[in-house]
C-alpha cells in the first residue's frame, strides 16, 4: 500500500509523495513554555514521534522541527509576577518539556528553534512583506493585509466577509482581520531593535520564519492541534506564500484532536490539566503512550482520573503476551520437538496478518488504533500456540515464535513505544540461569517428597509474576 494522509487543506485522504525523493520535512507547532508540561502537550509530541518512526521504518530520511514560543504575553506576565527575566521562565519550562518528553520515550527533534534566537530572520521576512505590499506599518506596529492575499481562509474554509462579522478594526488596523507581524515595544516587555522601532514579533510570524529557515520554501508535513487551524495556520499560509511567492507553503496539513476533560480542552489557561511528571510518578511511560495512541489522531481523547487504570488492563495483556513469548523462546535450547503442522500454519498466518494489518493501518492515515489491534490479534494467537503446543518445539516452530517476538519488538517497541522490552541480554541470561536453579531445587524437593517446600517455591514465584508449569517436556516457566 501507499501511504495515504488526510490533508486538512483538501479535506480528503491523499497519497503521500515527498517533495524530495526519500526525504521528509516536518514542522510541528511546539509549546509556549510558561508552565509545567501537561498531557495535552504530550499528545502531539507522541503522535509525531510515532509518525516519524514509521516514516523512517518505511525508508524515509526524516527531518523534524518543533519550535518553542519563548516570546509571549503569558511568559511575560509570569516573569513580571516572579520578578525574573522572561527568558528565565522560558528556559525553565522548555527544559521541563524536554525532560518530560525524554521520560515518555519521545525522540528529540532535529531542531528546537527559539523565537528569541531567530529575530533577524523574522525582521527580514516582515520587511520583505512590507516591500511586496502585503504588510503595512502603523505607529511601530506592522500588520499583514489579508485583503492583499485573495486565497485567505482556504485552510479553515472561511470567507473573509464572514470573518469580519463581530470584529472591529482596532487601533492601527486597516481591516478587522489583519494580524500583527510586529508589535511595538511596551513598558515591562522584552524588545528588539527593528526598522520600525523597538518591539517584538507577533505570534504567527515566528512559525513561518523558522519553518522556512530550516525546511525551505515548501515542505511536506505541518502538524498541530485542530485549535490551530484558525487563525494560526491560516495566517502562516498567507504570510509564507506572500513572502516566497510560491504555493504551496505546506504539502500536507495534519491536525490532531485534543485531550478533553469533561468536554473542555485540557489547557493551562483553564487550569484543568495533569502534568506529565505527575502521571509518570504513577504509571509507566509505555502505558501513557498506549493511551495517547489508542484513538485515531484526528479524534478527541477523553481523560479522567481513572482513565489510565481502565486502559491498563489491555496494555498489560499485550505486554504479558510479549513477555511470555520471549520467556518461552529463552527456554528452548534445542529445537528437537515436533509441533503439529496445522498449529504452525495458523501461527504463520497470524504473522502475515499482523505484518500486513499493522503496516496497512499506519499507511491509512497513521491509524495507530488499528495498528495496536493488529498486535492484539498476534498476542491472542501466540498465547493460544504456547498454551496448546507441547515443548520442546521443532526448528520451524521456534523460528515462527522468534518472528512473532520480532514483530512485537519492532512494531510495538521501536515504532509505537508501547511494549516494555526485556532487559539486556546479560540480564535475560541471568534470569534464565536463576530460574533453572530454582526449578532444579523444587524438583529435588519433590523427589524427596518435600511437597511443602516445592509448593512454597511455586507460590513465591507466582507472587513475583512467574508461573511454573509441569509438562511432558519438563518444567516450564512463563510470565503472568
């Protein structure tokens, strides 16, 4: 299958073709670092982490850029309240974001540009827009003239005349929908020198200047929440295409749904959020990722205090199947058994179905929910196989089990990041050797009819999450 993406611009799925062969450029709107990183911030970060991993799995060379909006009214307000420079607030919470994403297993972006470090690029872009007649200066402020850009509103499917309703032009603006590219300096705010006097960038211009700088005049993917379609992304398109004279600015627009609490968007401004670090204190990162990937990225995701406890049961079933599978493989020293052909054929079919189902789901607009379902189908089949096939296994059966473990590792681990990997090879060997010793001691106790000791060993291992099974091929163990 070819990768198909739902493009917000066209409102339909389109076959993905990169701008450059085997290279993919991605820009994702990042956070405004003025408070602790919460689950709503984690959602787009985890999603794009998975999308990027899958694109690399399919052979693409991917460049991911995610900005920090370190110049903003909320940062300035918090800095003034604490009596510290605005950049100190931004640095503190940008670091909190990076640490939180690291803990969630999110790979670092290739670039994390800061607005404050790209002022020359922004000033150059604003001046070019003025020179080309798309922007105007009013009292130290610079505005983009939306009437000069005829296709304004095509991303959000809004007409300019409809947007005017309920709006007022405001001081300095020639049209109610015109937006600020540069804001004149105010007391108590950071500012930079510019051809129009001291000031700071408007909100929208930063993403255009930085994405064009790192990815070129046209790139493949632009991501963000559905709440950014208008006005932020609409304004990005207008100023970027006016600046470059090229169309399109972005080839595929992807917008994720939002995390909601009681029908309200999770946000710092509303105060209805839970921080990533609070969640990680109680839950493993793979479980949090599992929750965030359990719905299609364009769907809203409902969160409440007991939600992760609810989804944990399914996540544990999936991980238990993987652990049991790897434990069974670890115990096979010689492939000298014989497994009935129908059982091997069934497992072989399950491997094919999982591989095709997972890749097909991800290539159908990054459908992580269906991709996870493909792993659950494989887990059910491997559990059935291990329950019914008597070890030791023959070479063909053992190879099929290894292939299943590899699918869990690559699809569930390397791409989705939702399965917990076994420890290093040395740790696995040590666990196996220790269990061999314990099983031998239990067998010796049974041989001398000390059943109390044998049962105590079995029960203690069960408390530790390990079950012993007496089979015709000897004593086996598995993770519970």
